[in-house]
């Protein structure tokens, strides 16, 4: 059980890092490469891709927190 939780935790950590790096900062970022750069010009606001990226990042962060708590509980 501990090994499975550790694997899920590790994969989720890599996913969370990737999702955070895909977010655009003030001047854009890697999300511009995937269609996020037209936000203020085309529609005035966050695009569908940016909202979905936000949702995936929040879900991954919540899962990361849960797996952290589970691992600390199992290893204690």
C-alpha cells in the first residue's frame, strides 16, 4: 500500500510541476504555445484552455495534498 501511494505521489508531483510551468505569467509563458496567448486580444478574459488548465492544476494540487497526508499517516 505504501509503495502504491508513493508512486501515485511521485507521478502527481511531476504532473503538478508540469501544469504549473504551463501557466502563463504576466508576459505569457509556455501556455502561449498552446493557444493561451490570444486571451485579452480575442475575447477579453481567460480562454477555455486557461480555465481548464486552472482546474487541472487545482485538482492535481488537491490530490498531491491528499497523497502527502496518506503517506505521512502510513509511514508514521
